[in-house]
């Protein structure tokens, strides 16, 4: 193995350890942490890792501090971004159950996220709970919203307004979700 | 003919109404175009020459501030409408209501890429744990300084328990409520701008009582009856009572703030050297 290959092979292993294992309260690693651990060429290491993960149907996901994806990020933006490993392809509802989500809870999450998107990223908790109550038992609605907040899908301010949080930005293709909901036709 | 004073009062009411409307738009995510910015600016212009006292000028500035916020929301609203994320909320709500749970889950599964996160103990943490275990004294050695005496069982009345300070004569919640009223009263009398210096509130004639008050104050803050305001540069700590207990929303990260209430500090406070 050439010196260069060996260099990147060891960096890839280190990046895998850092990204797969949860080290902080939130999963993933900040760009500056990766720079510290892997060196200044960490974006290249992540690119190699992403290519490698393709065959496993996984990907390295970058979540920028700003709400939207940045096309050509600067080093500063990368340093502040959070890097995570997510699934690359689709998951089936059956698989969702296997990773610990009940159909009810997942449906509730989808509804809450779509509704908040339609309300320009901010909606009163009461309105979200009302729409959830349509299909979920009343006692469960508040608990579910709290759970979505705890997991980082939603966040809430002191005026009980709900917003989308970092995990939704990392895991959910918001445009595609709204398009799919709107284009859904009853079979 | 309307007198000058009446005209001023009318102006104040008008400005307050504008502020309230703007606030409700800001807080409840209502359509920001419900606010007539131009009309309200004209009203501001109309009353501005009347204002003489600082309070009225502040009201005017606050109105301008809120109108500016609503203008910003209008700009964001236009931007959002021009993006692909814009959707008519009513249309989306209608769709969601008509979809079955299974349909919703199937749709969501198509756009959801859950994060992979593993939790596993590392070799380093195992080593640290073993080192900790090795240095840990056996239970019998750790507990030997607390010899258990032979106890006789018996009965005690509530009054006896109160006199031995095992029970209080009032429930804790009642006591907390009374303490909160005390805080509000002390703030109104001795504080300023709705807050009071921490030591001026918890400080008492005896050190024991001071510790007791500091203990109760910590519960007032934890349960949302009051909050702390800390000025690190000035090394000042204030307690700010809420008029209504603030609900714990669960989304905020709670932080612990240690405040030392040592006998030396208490003595300093008694001498007026500490606030």
C-alpha cells in the first residue's frame, strides 16, 4: 500500500469511529472537531468515506448552521456544520418499526413536520396538537410532541411556538415531503 | 372640540393598539400583511409632535420597533412564497386529514433518512471504570462511620414530628407559595425594576435562616416562580419574581447555577459589604 493510501486509510477509520459512535448528547461531529482529529483535509476524508458508504446505503450528511443547504460552503461554514451518518436510500415502514418507531408516532411526526413547513417553519403548538388529535388518541398527542422535541425534530420557544430543529434538517427532505403529501391521491 | 389632553390620550391608546396588533402577529405567526404599515406610520406621524415626556417618546419608539419587525416578517413572507417550500397550509392540512396513517407513514418513509448513531463502551472507558472500581472502598468500610443503633419502634404524633422538625406545619407547596408572595412584596418594596439583589432577599438575621431562605429561593427558581439575572462583570445576582408561575416547556435546556451561601458571605452581607 502506498504511503498516501495508508494515510487516507487510517484517516477513514478515525472518521468512521468519530461519526458512527455518539460522543455528545447530539449524534454527529462538528466540522472543527473533525479538523482537529483528521487534519485540515477532513472534507476530502469525508468525501472518501461517503463514497465508501454508498455501497452500504449510507451517507455522510452535512447539516449547516443556517437552515438551508449551502451549495459551495466555505471552510468556516464547514467548521461550524454538523456531520452525521444517515441512511442514503429509502426505508420501508416495516423497517421503521424495527428501529423503534411505532406507526402512530411516525405518522404524527410526519404530520407535525409537514404542517410546520406549510406555516413557514413556525406554528403554534396548539394548532399542531389539534391536527394530530384528529388521528391520534388525545392523551398521546402532548407526549408525542414532547418526544419529537426531545429527539431534536422540533423545538419550542417560550410562546409555545414549534419550529423544525436540527434533526429534521439532517434527516428529512422537506421539499420532497410537501410535494409527496400534496400529490397524494386516494387510491 | 377635542382638548389637547384628550388628543394625547387618544394617541397613546392608538399606539398601544398598534403595538398589541404587531405583537400578536409576531407571536402567533399570523399573516403579517394584516398590519397596515403605511396607515400606522401616518398615525405615528400625526401624534409625534404631541409627545413631550420621555414615556411618550419611548412608546413612539417601541411602536416603530414593532412596525419594523412586522415589515421584516412581511419580507420573509414574500421570500417564502417565492420558494418551492411554499404551500397553502389549508390545502396541506386538508390533504393530511384525508390521508390514512399508513399512507402518511409510507410517504414519510420515502423522504426520511434516519441518523445512524451507536453507543458502545470503549476500551478506554472500561480501563477507567476498572481503575475506579479498584480504588472504591468496600461498602462495609464506607458505612462503618455510621453505626446503626438499636432502635425501638413506637408511635409519634404529627405535633411531635413538627416539633422535631421532621414534618413542617404546612405543606411544602403552601410554604413555597408564601415565600413567593414574600419575594414579590420584597421586590416591590426593596427592589428596583422588578428585581431584587439575591442577598438582600435571602439574607436574614441568623445564618441558619439565611440558608433556609436560599434553599427555598432555589425551589422558587426551579419551579418557575422566579428567575435569576446574573451580571458576571459586576458580580451581581438578582432574583426576578414572575407574576404568574412560568410553565416549564420542556424544550429549554435547564442549567444549574451554584451560589455559595457561606457563613463568611453572610457576615459580609450583615456588614453591608455584600449584595
